[in-house]
C-alpha cells in the first residue's frame, strides 16, 4: 500500500510507507469495534483501545463502525473489520 500524494494539488501530501512499515502494518489486526453510548473502543492485536491511545507506535485517530484509522509520522493506516470479497458467477 503506497501513500503517495494524489493528483489533487490542494490535498496534503502523505508519507510513502517503507517496505518495513508496510509489512508491520499488514500484521496489525483489528478484532473488534464496540460502541457504548457515545464512547467507542477497538480491540487491536488483543489490546482494548480508545481514540488517542497508541499501539505499535501508531495513535488511534478514529473509530468508525467498520474500521479504525491509525496515524504515525504523517502516515495513515486504515484497518477494516471485514475484508471486501467479490464472487464471480460463471
């Protein structure tokens, strides 16, 4: 996954992840998102976290219904609860 700047000149540039960062990011797993009133929690690699907490050097920026956003040094990482799947019937 590369975080190169998009063609939109008004969009802020993002850092390009190194191969080591990409490998580390692919090993981080989102297990659960829990909503309790206005508060939300996410279980990432067995740790229960809230927005603002850190894990593996990333800050948990936000928790959404189906994914979380982690940030570190200008790099953003989205972890989804479910993989998107497609099925082609022949």
